[in-house]
C-alpha cells in the first residue's frame, strides 16, 4: 500500500531522513515536504493509478495509506474530480469533514491538516497501521513504530479513536468512534443464510481484486485461504498460492505444506512453496524480529511462514496478496468460541483485538516486501451479517466454522477439503518446532536474546 510520516516542531532533516529510510520499503517512490513547522513524507505503492501525495489545497494537506473500494461511487455522488481513491478521500474530507469516514468502504490510515488542526484516523478494524509520539517538544506520526523511536516512545492509535492535534497549542485530543455492534439475530433459514454469505463473500473478494489480473494468496490449504483462492479463480483471476514451512532432521513434514499441495492439486491452483532448514531459519529470525518489532513467540512463529511466502510473491512481482485472516473471528474458529456463553459476543470481542494481535504484524511482514495485503473476510458488510448468524450455525462440540464449511461445499469445494480441520500457522508450518529446537526447549528465552 503506502507509508506516511510527519513531524512537527522538530525540523531536524537528518533525523527525519533516518526515520523515512525505515519506511522506504513501503513503496517505490516518495515525496518530501519541509515547510514552516513540519516535515511530511509520503511513500507511494501504486497498484492501479499513480497519484503522488501529499495532496494539498489552499488551507489543507493530506496523506493516506488507503484502499477505498467505493471511491468511484462516492466520487460521482459528491461531484468530486478525483483520479484515485486517496484523492477522493481528501476531497470528501474537504467537503464533509471527519463525517466522511462513515461512508468509506475500505481500509486507510490518514493524516489531514486543515487550519492548523491535524487529524489522524484509521479504518475501524485497524488493517492499516498508524503510530504517533507526542511529548512537550514534538508531535510525530508514521505507518510503523520503528520510524518513530528516535522521537520518543511510539503509541499505536487504536482504530476506534480519532486523534486531533492543535499545532499552535501543541495539544492533542482523542475522540471515540463507534465499533461494530451485535445486530439482531437473523431468523433466516440455513439456505437463505448460505445464499447471503455467498453473495457478500464474493462481493468482498471481487472488490479486493478489481483491476488486477494476477492475484497472490497466502495459502495453507485450510478452509479460509482455500475459499479465497477458489473465489478468485471463479472471478477469472490468475491465482498463485504461496506457502512455507520448516523441515530439518527428524522433524515431521510440515502439515501446511502437505495440505496446501493436496488442495492445490485437487482444485487446480498454482502453488509455490519453500521449505527452510534449521540454519536458514536461524539466520532469518533476527530480520523477522526487526520487521515485526516483537519477540513474542506466537507472533514470530506466525510471521516466519508469512515472511517466506511474501518473499516468493515479491519474486513473482505480485503487488497484492490476499489472506483468509478474520474468518476465525467471524465464524467461531477458536476453542474460546466453543466455551463462550454468547458466541457472537466472543466473535465481536475478537474483532476488537485483531489490530493488536494480527493485523499490525501481517502488514509489516508483507510491506517489508512491498506487497500489499488484502483481507476479504474483514469486509464491513460481511462482518455485519456474520455477527447476526446464530451460534448453532457456527460451532458445535464436533466442528467449528460450520456455516463457512457448508458454504464451501455449496460453492463446489470437495467436502473432504471443506471439513478438514487445521492447526494454527506456527504449528502447521512447523516453525514453532524450529524455535523449540533453536531455543533447546526455551523459546521465549531464545527470542529475548535476539
């Protein structure tokens, strides 16, 4: 997608240049502005159109890391003259102010200044990252925390908050936004639910591959990535699936590799995979830790196969990767859903945590390879409907994500694939076993030393 950076009051260009250098991987070109009381930089990763930012009017300046799916509709509705989604978002903010965000269907992290008031905001789920530092001496913001450490301790802007910064008073104010809520439970029959799910999921995938001929899929052979790849192929896209695993010595074959190969062959997907040994994994871990800004065992274990898959996609010159992330929360894929008194409430709670737990990590990993990640299951319309589906259609003592698996069969995916359970990425890829071996049974202690 893109990267954004800005700093107020501290106009040390050398310091800013070092910060910007840590974001250069997020795009192929950049534009820098140094004026009055601020330094701004936008790093552009164009997927369809090439419109360099920052964008400016007489009293405003704007930068965004965004993918707005309904921008053409809004462009016409509000008589805008935008050439792409970012320009449309800017013009809407000029016309309607922050209220414009309520009509946006898409993902974004934006900076907008008008009359000395800066606004920072993100899409409500937090797919696109945005961090800031505010001390008595400076105000700075960036797409990644690592770019701000020279200015202070970065704070991740929660996606349900909008930050207002008064550059004259050097003061910030936070205002809350409305998150998703649990709608009234649908009384529709199972077949009606399946029909609506099919419609919403196809639309979610379609809007994320519009304008693309080639599509990459982060692929494990599980139901989530299989449905995404299947629908992309159904939409006439050239699909390439990417997966990675660890195998060395007496370690078992990585289940994700085995399953991915089987499903790809069965459904006619092109699959590219890589298997790392212990030495290669060990050499890769410091880089992954640096990128994701974390030594957490789970985050590193998940990031390792994602890193390798994104590297394969970059080699193929893919600009976009799709992932099945989010399905677990919508359709009750975890054990905690089975134990919950209110399954949909537990689904909603999980959605509020995605930005901290998964989304930031995955954005950092894919953008480290200048590849944009798109997540069809985190479509606003799909989420709103999924949260209305009764618990009995989602999870039982024997199976999770029931309605999604039934949909897969309805779409034409063989039942043996649709009903196959899958373990978490760090285990299915075997990279948790790699960390276990490298740490001699003490994974956390090992990573702390990296």
